[in-house]
C-alpha cells in the first residue's frame, strides 16, 4: 500500500486555492463514513508520480494527514485543460464493514502460451475493466484472465473469473463476456495474371495485321478515286476514247 503525506488546508476563496496551486500543491477532500469532510492539500509532484502508476484509481492508499493515518480510495481527479496537471482530487474513506463500488482492471497473462494466438488468432477484449461491489477491506487490485492453452473460439465470461470472497459484479442477471479469442480475418486480393510471351506475340501480330488492313483500304480508295475521274472525263468529252472516222 502506497503512503502519501497530506496537510489540512483552510482555504476559503478561489484566490487562496490558486495560491496553493502556484506553490506546487493540489487541493483535495476526504469524505465518507461518519467523520466530517476534510479539506487537504497534497504535493503535486508526489501525486503525479502516483497517478502514473497502473491501477491508481482502484488502489487503496494510506493518507497521512498531519501525522494521522487514514485509508482512502482515490475517486475523482480534475485536470488542467492546458497543462494536463492535476488540480483537484477526491478521496473516499475506507470504513471497515462498508462496501464500495469500484472498477477493477482486467489483466491478461500467458498470451505466449495460447495455441490460438500462436496460430494467428486475435484477442478480442470486450471489457478492460469490470465494475465490482467489494467489501472495503477486500478490494482486488486486478482480475486475472489466464490464456494458457486457450484456442480459437474460446470466450471468457465473468463466471470464469475467480472473484474474492463477497466480491460481486454490479451487472446482475447475465453472464457477460470479458474477452474472446477470435479467428484471424484475412482479405486476399485476386492475383493479376502474368502476361505470357505467346500473348505478347499475338498482340504484336494483331497490331501488324491491322496496319496492313489499313494500307489495303487506302489503296482501294485511291483506285476508286482514279476510276471516278476517268468516268467524269468521258462525260465531258463523249468523242474522247472513240475510234477516229476516216
């Protein structure tokens, strides 16, 4: 369990809160249980280091407020829209005997031992976190899904995950899916047929034949034009071409 130091604050105006932030601290509150809500401040540097750790929002912290220990659960963090630095945080007191609703991350292990994934299967993750109702003293840090020996077509449902005692999902009445190992989807493009030498020679021969046909047509047109010219000359001079009378 991580421990973080905090101090009580007496800020009442936005100006006082902004001054607190400018000094490298983050304002926050601690609420829950029968105790009153407390206003606190935490070092921004320490808080950012904790936030960067995995599962921060599902981990119980030991908050040391002016030397007094308090077990808390981070519930909500506000961030600056420009710098993305934390500017406020809420903590829920962990009271013995009470229950909390919290999202617990799912951790997939032994992916390298799955025959389905080795054969190209795909791990389709439906839920990366599961919302659970847990006793305050028995909050799991993660839910483990073991992929050892799992083949294509297998699905993991909430009933297949071992939950700690008195821990139950908030979704009731159905055995919802956490993940599946699906078959790979491969789209093959049709292969372009290779052009053979015979096809290339045939195309070349067809081109040559076409050129020859064009030349023959041109010759016919020339002969036809010459014949029409001779016929016209005969009509203009009917005597032309007749034998001379002696």
